[in-house]
């Protein structure tokens, strides 16, 4: 009887904790990338970046009392970090179709419920040769939200590919997998949230694919193109996340408070706690992986910081959204089978979604060697091609 009462008390406590976490006041402002363009004006090279802040609250208005932009620069080879480029910054906001130059001072700005604010940031580079010195701009946005929840410090990062508009020559790496199949790894630029997932994959593959190929893309690159990554600073981790993360292997993405908090925000403390208990009981009889089955795909698809390529190594990457729809759209255009996969160097292969379930077994057998690599190779797209007889 004591055991049942303790279990009931624990269940009630966890449910109340979940209700508090879910309903506690928090900001509902979201910073969304829109587009960017590059042009030359008055002898200067201009990079124009359009962003949007959306208030998803139905009832509460929220203030953005401060916002600051910083730039990091990277070369193309190995994403090498660069410094000391001279540039000028201009910030504009658009209200009621009117453009306002802020002269680099952000006034406290109210964003009403269910409304949005458009921002344009223009960077002017004096060095005419700067396009040869850098390939990627990593835009870091530090901004403060102020409202009924108090004050919230947020950080968002966006990749700008200065060669994005160019049509680059296709580069492929062909590796034999076995006596029946080859892997054709397709080299891409560093991908970001300004890259439309479907259009980007089609652009890289349409001149390379052959009939009966199976196209695969890693889940992390797809997630990044969908803006499914978050800075740890944006997570308000709790005592629960600090306690629960101790039950995981140190190399797990759930072994940190922020990684665990991200999962808590998705499925709740109650489900995670009971999944841990049941998973532990099954481990006692030699059955592993029950926790991840009970908590769903989201728990195994979280990549904590350091889990992917620079500069995303400082972000937590989540699993992709609508992977099945992505596969169907690309498959329809290229007329081949398409799959989203999660593969590592330990030989673990998961097919998260595919346009044709019949290819899943083929992929699980032929992706064990992880022909895409761990990310530094920048070959997130791999074609599995049957050898000519």
C-alpha cells in the first residue's frame, strides 16, 4: 500500500510540475529569417539581410528593449574562422509599410499580439576583395524580450552564404560499398536556414541522379535548413533537467541540462521519468533502448552542442519536421526514391522517412559504413546506386 501511495504522489507531483512548466509565463516572440541579397553600391559591397520578429501570443504584447548584431566570418575550406574585416552596419525597421533607419540605436519597441515587425540589416564592406577572403557570414543576434514573464535574453544565429546565388560545378565522390552498390556522395556548400530544403536538394542532384538511384540526406542538415536548431542560451533549464540528465551516458545528447530541457519542453517531465523507470527495469533483464521507444523519435534525434559542423557546433539541433512530405516532394521531381536517414560511424542506421518503404532494408544494409561522413566532408547527400551488371 505504501508503494502505491508513493507512486501516486510521484505521479501527481510530476503532472503538476509539467503543468507549471507548460503554463508558466514566457516570451512568444520568434525571430525568423526571410531572405538576403548581395549587391554593389557606391563602390561598396552590400549584404542585405531581412528578418522578422513575430509575436505568437493571442493576448499579450511584448517589448524588444534591445537588439545587437555581431558577425563572424568563415572561409570555405574547413570553415576556417576569419577576423578583422572592416564594415559598416545599418539597421532599418518597417512599420505600416514605412521604412525607418534606426542609426544603429534600437529603441524599445512594442510588438502587439498576433503581429510582426520586419527588420533589415545592411552590411557595407570597404574591401573590394572581401568576397575572395570569406565565403560565409555567421550573423549572431542578441536580443532582449520584456513583458509579463519578466526579461528574457535570447540569441539566434543565421548563416549567409556569399556564393549562394552562384551556380557552382557539381562535385561528387564515388565509393564502392559492396559487390552490388556504390555510394555517390554529393558535395554541397555549408547549408543554412536561408536554403529551401526541397529546392536545395533538387539543385544539387538533378544533373547527377540516374534511374533507380536512392537519394539519402542526413537528418541534421535537413533540420538546419528548417531552422530546427537553438542556442542553449534560449533554454530556461530547470531542476528537473539537471537531475534527469545524470541518468544518461556522458556522450548522450541528453546528458546535459540544456539537451534534457529541450526534451522536457517537447514531451514533459512525467513521460521522461516513467520512461526512465521502465527502461531501467527492462535493462535488468537485458533489453535496451526502451526509454527511446517510450519517449519517441524526438529524444534520439537531439544533437547537443559539438554534435555537428562549425558554426552549428554551438547550437542544439533537433530532429526534422515533415520528413515524409520532404521525401515525397523531392521524389516526385527527381523520379527516384528518397529517404531521410540518421547514420553514425558506429554502424547504426535509422531511416526516419522514405518515399518508398521498400528501400528501407536496402539502406540499412548499405549505409553501415556511413559514406556521408560526420559532416566536415560536407557531403550530406548520398546516392545509393546499383552497379552495372
